[in-house]
């Protein structure tokens, strides 16, 4: 799997596979290709070379707008720049992901209250998102991705604006989602998070290439070995 911005290759023959419910830390310096990889998996960037499958969808340049919309029902993203709606309340930002799916009011209310409480946002539900601190806005973005119970969750530096204690609390929530079967790819610079979770899959990128992976077959994965996996890259 490769992607270039003009003559610059941001991803170069990146190959790995994850089974349903696995947790992958994606590490590497700034500019290594982590965000590009996540954007490609989310359908925001078209796959230019190679093949990829995620949540049952085959990525490629022929993926239609409708297919991308369906993909994003099963694949949630916590963006590095939040992408929240500043002129709407915290409640509205979190509930939006459920409302566009046509879920009923009772279900929406139950899910929003549960997720906001878990992330310490229950006292801010009626505050405009634009009035929140950066750390609070990050938690709103995380809550919005959690609330839909996605099959795959892509997280781009989700603890970057949080204090250490809240970062660890947030990681506990990610691990709970994994325990219920969500596949998670979590981009991070934090050596502390990696140290605390030594059994998680780890893939390191440098200059768009895989330079380290801590499980057998990650770099030279063959389709036959992963035909029953949730994701093939």
C-alpha cells in the first residue's frame, strides 16, 4: 500500500494485517506517514498503489461516495484537529453521529449520557463546544467516535492535548472498546503509553516505510495467512 503527494511518497509499500478486536499502536516521528495512513484507511485519501481492506470494504480509487459513507458508519476517527462543531453544544456534537444513523431519541440520549459520563463531560453537555478548552474539545471528539460502537476505530494522537492522568483514563476506555471487539489503530508519540501496554501490536513508520513491527508476519503478511482477518493491508 503506497500513497504519494506529487513526487513525495508519504507511504511506501506499507503492509500489515490485524484481526478483529486487535489493538495497534502506530508510532514514528512527525512526518512519518501516520496521519496519511489513517486518512487512507478512512477513505479520505484514495489508494494509489496496492490494496487494502477495512471493515469489509475494499479501498481504492473506484470507491464511490455512497460506499465511503457506508464505510464511515463502521469506521470512526478521532481527528488530530478535532473537527467538532464549535457553534453547537457538546450534546449536539456527540449526538450527531447517532442522529444521522436515524436512531431514536431514547437510544441517542442513553448513549450520549453514558459516553459523556465516562469521559468526564457530563457537566458540560449544554456548553457550546467552541467555549471548551483544547483538552475538553479532544474529549468531545473521542466521545463522538465512541458513541456509535464502531467496528474499527482510528485515533490520530488522541491524547496529545490531555494531561497524563486523563490520558491514562482515556486509554482505559480505548481498551474497554477493544475488549468488546472493536479493532483500534492508535497513532501516538507517547513512549509512556507504549511502555504501559507492552502486549499491544506496535508498528513504527519512518519516511513512509515500516521500520519495525513487534509481531511475526506483520511486514511480509500474505493474503492466505489473513483471509479470515477483519483487515488486510
